[in-house]
C-alpha cells in the first residue's frame, strides 16, 4: 500500500514513511493510492472479532510495510480494558467501544472510555505506540507539533508523555477551552510536554502548525511531525470503530445504518467516508455542526467558505469551533475524481482567504452519490437535547454528542438505524451540564479536583516566527 498527496505533486510513500511526517511536501494530505476493499466473506468473519482483533484486520490493509506480528503486538498493547476502562460504572470497558441503545433503533457509540475521556483517545493511543515503534526502528527522535480545540491536545499528550525520543508542542486557543480541558493538558509536568496557548482561535493555531510544516528546511532540521488528523494514521485508526459500531447495531451484513458525527475538522466523519468506500454498508453519513456551520453550508449549497478568525463563534461545544476543516481536503480529493490539480485550484482560493463553489459543476451532482446529510445545532438545541435525553433515558451526554444526536434525528432516513458517535464524557463540560440539568456530571475518581493541580503553559501571539524560536529553544538538534 502506497500513499499519494491530495495535491498531486508529491512522490508516493509507504505507511511508515508518512507516519512521522504529517503534511506532504506539496502541502497536501496523504491518502491511499486506492482504498482496500472488504469482501462479504471478510465482513462475515469480522463480525465476531474483539476490538483489537478487528483493528488488526482493518489496519493491516493500510500498514502493509509493518510486519504482521509487530502490528498485532502494537494493537494488542493499545486496545485493552485497562487503557479503555475509565471507571464509567454503566459501561462495559471490555468492549472498548460499547453501543448504548436508546430506543427506536437509535444508538450512541461510546468512544470516550480512554484516559482523557474523549474519542480522540481511540486513535491517539495507537499513534503513540506506532511512533515509539517507528522511532525505535530508526534510532530517531521526533518533535510533535499539533493544534487542539479541546480534546486532541490532551489525548496526544497522554499518549506521548514519557515516551523515548518524543517531544510534544501543543497549541491551543488561549482561554477558549473548558476548565477541565485546560487542566488535563496544562497540569501535565512531564518534561517532554510543552503547552502553548495562542492568543486567537483554533484556526489561528492550526494555520501556525501548517506554516511550520510547510517550511521544509525547518521541518527537517527539527524533525517535526504531527498528531492532528492531518496524520493519516489517526484517520486509519478511526475507521475501525465504524466497523465495530455497525456490527453491534445490526444482525447481518445485509443491513445498512446511518452514522451521525459531530464535526469540526472533518477527520472523524472522513474515517466513516473511507469505511464506506471500503465496503461497509453505510446508507447515510450525517454531519453535525454547531454555530460554526461552514461544513453544513457546503453540503447544503455547494459553497465552501471558511470564516476568518473574527467570525468564528465561541460556543458551548468548543471542540467544534473550527472554520477551516483540514480533513475536508481528503473528501474533496475523492469528490473531484482524485484530480490533484483541481484540489490545488480550490485550495489556492481557500489559502488566500476566499471560497469555492461547486453548485454549477458536475461535482455538485456527484456529491449526491456519497449519501451525506448535514445540519446545524445551536446552544439552545444542545441544552434541549441534553435535558430530554436525561429525563427520558437517564443518560447524560456532552454538548458535542448532543449536537450529533439532534442533527442525526432530524436528518436520518427513517428506515435506517441511527448510530451517533459519542465525542466526550459530560465531565469535560461541567458548565453546560449545570445549565442544562442543574446538577454536576459525574467524573472518574482519578480526575477529581484536576483543576486544582498546578498548571503550566506558554502564552504567545499567533506569530509563526515566535513559535519556531520556541521550538528551537526546547528541541535541540
């Protein structure tokens, strides 16, 4: 299996060659030259597998240059009930991603049983072990540069803390995350973890990461890698739980389902798109946004129009406060028939602060064949959804999952079971839960009082030159 850039001007590489690098040299994102296909016989056999066994079957189709025994050992080390057993009393951690059924074929796929209580752990724990494996083989070191709107940062830091040869430089929007999210990141005292709070929004932080990644000389000199979902290994790991969720919600592989996905950077739903391209019987992918509805606007109108920083809203589902969705480029590459020149044309407009419109093109008609639906959820909507779910089922959900459930119930085709992907545990968003329910969310005992721990982070303006200097100071060559 070899990987090509969405912008068409980079040489094909193997899985381990792109694992440590992030963006392609031409500024694009890596995707497989072609998606591996899953046969009906494989689907039938996979239905009976544990999560770790299923992860091996899926990922062995992508990481073909890692010996099977090594890959199996990495995956077995990652997906255990010890790692994904956060103490949620009503959850079966042995299932890793248990399915919670509400009623009328509506389900929530629990993805927040990892160490930081968010779905990002599902891929990040694997990524940490893959990095450690690859660096050991190469006798190399890596400086990870990432940006987070809330959950990626803590998941990355918990996965990489203490690992040999790895340093993490994580950018986050100063003061824009929940107190719990900030405490999870900033309270870590490991010497290989560096938190940087940017005076701006997530999009500013993400732009800084891309700018450093596109400085090829600096990137090579300081061995810069990434853990954001621009890293293909992240996306490939997320594909696994679409298969697991499908098997849990159906009786046979003749059935179809709808997945509803709270969406910010398009990485999570991109994994669902790829799972479907591989042959998973997904009848509908439903994209849910909050008030930052750039992606919803595209699927409704054909216009992709990222907002500037001043027009990105701060909301009560802060991990989705994103205007420029990095992984959307991967989907567009498939939509335009894998034409790198067309992707370059579109993103030259985006990178210049503009927009592109496919409404009057053949691509608009092609979009319908991908079976996407979309919708928007507001603060009032998510409070209402949290309240109704608690009153009717005694189930407490976080605000991002509420966005996904609200839009999913509105947009799903009635004939399809609905699987809403959980984003995080409610404990990470206490203020919103108090507003919705008038009570505190439960949190695992190990994380009680985390906000009272000593926190450390570097605050800086959205200045790429300053960021490079900081990395140079703390990551000697």
